[in-house]
C-alpha cells in the first residue's frame, strides 16, 4: 500500500467502526468543556465525568466559579488528582474569562493557551469539540497509534500532531482524532494488546512494531513451556 492508501484505509475503517462518535467528556457548553478537559490531565474521562456534575452543580459558569475559593474548588475535584494545580487554574482562568472576554470562552487556540493550566492539547480539544474549528489534539492513544501505523517517528506529540495534520485532510480532523482515541482504547491499547483484533495495525502497521509483537508472543509462549 502507498502512504495515501494507508491514510484512506484508516479514515474508511474508523468511519465504519464509529459512524456516531461519542464525546468522551460530559459538558453542556464551551466553558464546562474547558473545565472538564483541564481536569482530565493525568486522570480518566470516567473519573472526570463522575466529578464534574458535583462541581457544575455549584458553579457551571465563570461568574459562579470565582465566588468559590480555590480551596473549595480543590475539595470538590480532589478525586481527579493534581487538584491543587487544577483548582488554581480553574479559579484563575475564570477570572480572566470575565475580565478579558465577558465570561465567554474564546474560539482561538493561542488565546486559550494563555489561560492558566491550559496547554496546547486542552486548547485544541476545546476549539475542536466546542466550536467545530479544525484541530488535531494528540493524546497518548493518538501518539501510540500514529507510531504503530508508521505515520510518525514517535519522537514527541508536537511532531505527531504535525504529521497527522499533514497526512489527514483538514475536514476529517475533528472526527478523526476522537475516532482514533476510541479505537486505541478498544483495539490497540498500550497494555494487553491483541494484534489479531487490531485490524488497522495488522493491515498497515510499521513492520518493526508487528515483528516485535510476534517476538514478544514467542517469548511468552516459551516461558510457559
């Protein structure tokens, strides 16, 4: 297969598997999405979705959020981890949104990145999922799969994002990054990976990755004997 044929195969397969794409984090508007994505750093979507209703019940907009102290926010969001930094970020960015943007979340990656505790990935997720602006946020699943599929050298997420944007047409970015995340979780995880179920990697995967997989299988089989 040519590189283009591989790209088309990925797009077509994911479209078939995920015609309806669920949004991983529960939210109702750009602000609640921003807070949920910020909270998801080094945590799971499941855990975040358990905690955000408790926070949003008290404050689901920046005006109500700044009425809480950082300590009160931290107490609510403690189960998601890194709560001191996240609480400070949520409180700080809520102030800035009110002071600079009339309480609205800007549809601009660069402006979002200026907010406390908001990195490039968080900003990309927000513009993509809240506003439909083309972006390609790269998380650990996308980083892993882009390498397994031979689409990037795996050096870092910055390079992976550049390669993804170069290879895939802009109009599929917003759907595709979510489809890859779901696929990575279900068929191509970091641990407990079964290549037989991973149709995309099995079909177009990097030869060294596939060879290493089978070598590891052989090793495990010999140990069992």
